[in-house]
C-alpha cells in the first residue's frame, strides 16, 4: 500500500496518517516483545511515510484536504512525529522550495510565508476509488501560517446529497465545466469515468517555482475540452 515516494496508495493525507500510526504501533509492539526482526521489517517504510506526511501538512500543523480528509480522525502530524521519535526514527527535515511527490501525484511549493499544495494526482487506485473526490488540479494555499484556499474535506460518509456535494468538483479549488464533476463520483464510495492527468511540467528557476498540468475529465462532454492549469510562485 505504500508508494515509492512514501504515500499511502489511497492518496488521502488522513488515511496516510492512520496507516502510519498503525505501522508505528506494530513497531512499538514488536520492540515490547523483543522482536527486533519484525520491528525492523515494519519500520522500513516509516521514514518515507514521515517525509510524505510532512510535505502534505500546512504550516498550521494540519493536513491538506485532498480526497477524504478531516481533522480529529487521525493523530496530528506533530504527534506522529513525536511518537516516531520515541521509537528511534529521525523526524523529517522541514520541506522547502519545490517538492514533487511523483508517485502520489502531489506537489508542494513554498517561498517565504507562502505554501501551496497542488493536486496533480490520479483520483486513487483504479480498483479502490472509495475515498476519491473529483478534485483533480485543485490546490490549497497558506499565507503567514493561515489557510487561505482550502478544499471542503469530508464531514460525513453515507450516500446522501451532502456526501456527493463534498466529493464534487465545486467543493474544491479547481474548474467546473458545464456544471459537471471532473470525475464521475456517485453513491457514497463509487467513481465511474475518471479524470487523467498528463503534460506535467515542473521547473524551478532562480526567481520562480513553476508547475503546469492538464486533465481530460471533461473530454467526455459533447463539447469536451482539456483543463490545463499553470501555477507560478
């Protein structure tokens, strides 16, 4: 379930934090019973998972809201870092500049007091899209350690209209075309046709951090189009 860049495969910062907590618990239990071999094995992905979580955490200490995510469900990032430190893992360095989590599909841009989180990702695993939102090419942004642009996150599960609204494109900082969602989310945990991202270009110059990407989620419409987005910080 852990991608090469350290992200949990459902691409939700909240579920990533829950998976990390589970692994740390396993390492802790193995140490308690003198099973260093198990502790070592379960600890292999932990460093990369800590680094991923740090890169997907706002300056206020809370996670970014991509796919199903909310506060108060998983432990806070700082608590997971403290737990990992007690188990002998080094805390990750503070992210700076341009960070591209290529396998997960997220990017983090930071310069001065501005931090932006970009969603260049697929919606999630093709075989398990239950926690996916139609949030392709959305972003979040903090200024002076305060969130300015945020996605809606998730407040409930089930199959009602509010669940559909929170999963829909309009609840995220990205473009809605013809009143449609970029990926066809339906029921409580289902997705039909999905937006695919390509043409990703990431460049860092002495004066700017630049990211470009596009998705094909609206080519299914009668007057379909590609959505291309450019960010420059």
